[in-house]
C-alpha cells in the first residue's frame, strides 16, 4: 500500500514534469497575445496572422490531406493487422517485415526519389503527392500497431463468434473492431498528428500556394514576418490548435490505448 510520503513524492514529480512540458506552450501563447509594431495585441494578433498568413487556405489543405490519409490508413491497417495477427499464410512473416521498412526508413531518405517518380507520373503539385507517401508510412506503422492488438485480443470471443457461424469479415468488424476502439483511436490520433505536422513532403512535392499545408505555410509566413514575433507565435498557435483539440477530445481513449498497448504481452 502506498504511503502518504510516496504519494506526495509521486505527485511532486508529476507536477514538475507537467510544468516542464506546459511552460513552452504558455510562453508561446503569451507571446502570441503581446502587442508589437505590426501586431495590435490580444486576439487581434490571431486575426492579423490569419488574414495576412492565408492560414485558412493552408488549414484546408492540411485538413484534406490529414482526413483522407487517416481514413484510408486506418481501414487498411485494420485489414492488414487482422491478417497478420490472426492468419498464417506462406510468406506472411517476410511480408510483415517488408512492410515494417516503411517505419524504419526516414522521409529524408526517400523524398527525392519519390519526387522524380511522381514527376514522371504527373503527380507532383497535386494532393496525391501529399497523401500517397504519408499513407504508405502510416499503413506501415498501423499494420504493426493493429497486428499487436489482434495478437493480444480475446481469442475466446473471436472463436465464439466463429462457432456461431460468423465469418472472418463479421468477426473483424462486428466483434474485434468494437473491442479495439481504444487501439484504433490511438492509431487515428497518432496518424493525424504525424500527417498534420509533416513538413518535408509538402516542401518538395508542391509549388502551388493553394496546396501548401499549414506547417509549410507557417514557414513561408516566418520568412515574411521575421521580426514580428507576436504574429509568428499567433500563426504557430493557429497551426497547432487542430491537433491539440483532437487530442483533448479523444484523450481518454488515446491514453487507454497506449496503456493497453504497453501492458499486453
């Protein structure tokens, strides 16, 4: 049983880490509200940054890329994770490790060859050039993540469903997917965060301003307003806000999925 001294020490350490993690965020928010030569101060900084930085267009592009990537990657990851986690077929182990290469190879190592391939196919400066590379990386991680869930999911429930005459398709979508909601939501949050924050692929693949994503648009805004730190901070807050809102909305399921993933063997 935990003593009061141990409990107090635990809370002290947690509070210290929380302050360490939140301090930069509050500093950024405070800077975003400060007045300046080109910034009126307060919420007016966000209005100026939104208008002059064209963040409405950039956020729309990021939202399109992120939502499409998350939707397709989640479905494909569930299907592939189920196959690798519950079925045995020739070459399954080799194919699984081949897919894992998508996790191990950094974006910087493949973005230039991808650019030339997409250019030959006429896909550069399109949404496909933004979505397809991130989709491949997301499915690689998603396959690994969902395979772990299906390997540790309740086999008794799945076997009972099959005894009742439910096939693989029904067992997957009517039994295992509802049970695995925390793991799936964790995958959704991580994929959305990684896709939203991606910078290298949009920088190389697109030139049209209408296709710039929010992080790329923030970089161009930084080059335009180097001295206006208040406007830059406001732009950074605008770009980060969707990820923060999504996490706050799904944090209970996200934390549950992380805990289950770390404790299951």
